[in-house]
């Protein structure tokens, strides 16, 4: 039976995974929430506040012209009232309703924040739709447009929307005071809005000279100091909380508690950034978009420290360096990183227009701050954010710092291996830990799954995420074993699923072989791993990428003592650009890249009975999510049969031409 997120059974199982310190901390949080219902102190008086964390002279002039053009086009779209979040358009940005969900048409209630049932879509609407607008990252876009053009229309719209939000969302009232990650990112946006509006005559009156703004900034920081994410929740959320708190305490350091908040936030950021990151530099959530979010938040926090001339531990900069090198190592030839684990299109700082490549932007910033080793991929394209951050962050002295001498391909601690072949063949092999922290909250049941691209096009595709809650059957599919390019036994998920966000037992995976050098020099690269996520059985997968034949060979085996004959489903999900003609156990794959027709042949195991599925909804099968809240049909090739340990299942993908 599936236990839905937020149900009593789910909370009971989650409680069973917590240690005493986390249980005690959460109990204290519950008491504090009850006390805060009636105790709402006012912001302490502030006199003589000045904003000094401004951009250095010449920074705006250094923004590339094409990046500025994209940014202004986006700002003008917002000024016309239009934006889009998670595939749903909004046309009310001239005067937004801060509690409205355009997806369901519902409005969230205005009561005491901690009483609002924000996970209940029937009562509140889609909370992600409501929260996203109030991260105020569209306002950082407008503020950047003002900084570039000095057109006061942009500044006036920013001021009107901030005043509207502050009036509609007083402290502790409504859904915008529930989640710490939202408060942290909102504070970071406010810091950058004030910075980018510097020089506008109304900037000081909007922020440091405005009692309402001061009250909001103070209450945001008071909230974050009181309710940090704890224990099993201390993933990317706590990074956003600490980064926003630290940024505000540096740039808006006008309150009696600012020094304490700054110290505590920096301590938390440094500790959790290390704990959220493998030694190899990959994010421990094994979710690539969260790697990007955490890296953005860390860079933004360091920018505030350097702007305020506040020292930060060398270990913090070192983690950001390793994260940047790891990102450079895993991207394909089009600078696309793996599509692994959960993703919700979250960004730490948005100051760019549509069409700006997020990953190229991060690598460009890494080059500006840390310098690029010779093995890094070439970064094409321009962005606004890099010159802004680079103007504030002091260059990191990497002399004496160990950095990879050549491009890494195997990340043993994260269990990720990248095989690269001719013709820009790229293959990610997953043999890593199952998620992060005690509940593996953002993990998918995808042990030993593959992701294969040709010149940046998804051929064997990771399905993506699509949604978190509100649509449990779709959430279950996009996280399921069947939804990934791996083998499923007896119709169940790996790891004994306990609900959309919780496993009672996590699969243990281990990589047995990771010889990644062969295919790049004309030979064969090899990978082999196994996992124990099925009762009484072990799934072992071998992958070989041979350069000369442009061939990827996959062998799946099921081993187990006294194991009965097991029902098998082996799935290969094609990218949405791939057309497939399946005859028997052979599929001819065709697609177009840059106007050129390309193809491959997929020879599937003959022991299984194969069928193509596309866009089926009951139950879901054959779907691809390019971004959170969006899905589109794609082809899933699913073979069914039985495994008795006598032989393996061999799949061969051969690229033509």
C-alpha cells in the first residue's frame, strides 16, 4: 500500500528514522510555533541605516550586449504582465494576487502560517505555483533591467510589487511564512534588488528608510534563526536558509541581532555545504539540479561576504571549487549535466533572460572565480550573472589546491560513472547511494539505471520529476523503477517503497568495475555494478562502450540464494526526440539533430516479450518531464518475462554513421 506524503502513516515512518537530537529539535519547534501564534514582537528601532554593499564601478558596463538584450526582453515581458512557472502561464503580473494558484484556480487561506495545510491541494492549490512568484526572482530581473538601462519604469514596478507583497503578507500570516527555503531565497532576492536599484532615487526609501521593509527583513531573519531545517530535512533547504540569512545579515546588517545571525548562518552554511557534498564535489542528494541550486546559493553567499569584507572559512570556498570542477566533469558536449534524481527548476539567483544556459553560466562563473583547468569543456554563450558575481567575489587562490589533472569520469563516492565515446556518445551509469539523509527524500528507485545521449540528444532518457505532491500516481511513476532505464523484479520498486517521499529500507549499490579510459582512445570502456534493493536477489549490470563499433552493450543478471523464478520487466525509455520502429526484439531509432538525420539500432533481449508504450495514463507509462510541472509523451520499450539465474539479458545499442 502506498502511503501518501503528509499522511499520519508517513509522519510515523519518518519519525522512526529520526535521531534523538532531531526529535528534540522538532519538539522545540512545535512549542515555539504555538508560542508565536500570540507573541509577535515588532522590529527593533533602526536609525541611520545605509546600504553599502553596492556593485563596483564599471560592473554593469561589463555585461555582454547579447546577455543584456535577452535580460531586457524578459523584463519587458514581465512589465507586460506575463510570466510562466512550471508550464503554467500567468498574465497578472501588473498587479499579482500573491495567494493565487493559476494552475488550479484556487487561493490559499490567510490564517496563521503554521495552521495552513499547504500540502493539501484541494484546500490551498499547487503550493509550488504560489511560492514561486514570491521568491521575487522576476523582480531581480526587473531590477537588473533598471541597472542596465536606468529606465525608472522597471524600478517603479519593483517598488510597487514589493510594497504590495509586504502589505498582503504580514509576518506569520499565510503560506509564504511556512517554508524556510522560501524565506531564504526571498531574502537573497531582496539583497540583490536593493543592490541593483542603487542609484535610483527611491531605493533608500523602499528599503532602509521604510519601516515596513525593515520589519519584513527582521522577521524573515528571526524566523530563519528559530526554525532551521533539521536532521532528515537538512538538504538543499538548509543551504538556502543559511545563504539567505547570511546574505541579509551582511547587506542589511542594521539590527541588534545582525552580528549573531551572520555568525550562526555562516557556521551553518559551511557545515551543511560540506555535509551536502561528496569529497568528489558532487551533491549528496544525487539530484543534478540541486547540485546547481546549492552551487548558486554558495556562490551568492560568498559574494555577500566579500562585498561586506567578512571572512569566510577556506573550506567553504574549497567545496564550491570542487562542486564546479565536478560539474565541468560530468556535462556532455552540449554542456548538459545528468538528469538524475529530483528536480524542481529552483534557482538561487536569477538575473538573466530566457535562453541563457544555466550550466554554461555556472561554469563561466567558476572560470572567473577559480580559473579553468585545461580539461574543462569550452563554454560558449554569455550571461549577466557571471560579471555581477565576479565583480564581488575575490578570485580564489588555487595554488597548492589539488584539482584533477584530467577530466574525471568515475566518482566513486557518488557512484556515478560517465562513459564517453566517438560521435559525442555520452553515457551515465548509476551505482551510487540511494538518496541522501535518513529518508532519502529526493531519491528515485533507479539503481543501476543508464542515461545515454548522442550529441546532447536524449536517446535512453531519465524521465525527470514532473511533480512532488498533489498527484501521487504521477509522482510515483516518475520516481519508480519502471520509469527508469533499469530492471524491475516482481512488479515492485527497488528499496521496498514506503510512500512518495520515504523508504523503509534503502537499496545498497556498489560499483565493481569502472574502467572509463578505453572508449576515448579507441578501445572499450567498462562498468559493472550491483544492488540489493530486491528481497533475496541481487541485480548486476555490466556496460561496455566500444569505440570502434560505436556500440553500447548492456548485460543484466539476477542472482540470489534459493531465489524463486522472478518476474522481470526491463525498460528502456527513449528521449522525446527519438522515433522508434519496434519489430520483435529490434528497434530502429531515428532522430534529427541540427537538420541532420541520425539513427541507431537497439537489439533487445530475445528472452523477453517486448512492447512499445507511449503516453499511457492508467497506469502512467511512457512519459518524459523536461521541467517541473511539464510532461510529454515519449516511447518506452518494456520487455517482460522471467529470470531464473541461468543467463543474463543482453541489450546492444549501436549508433550508425
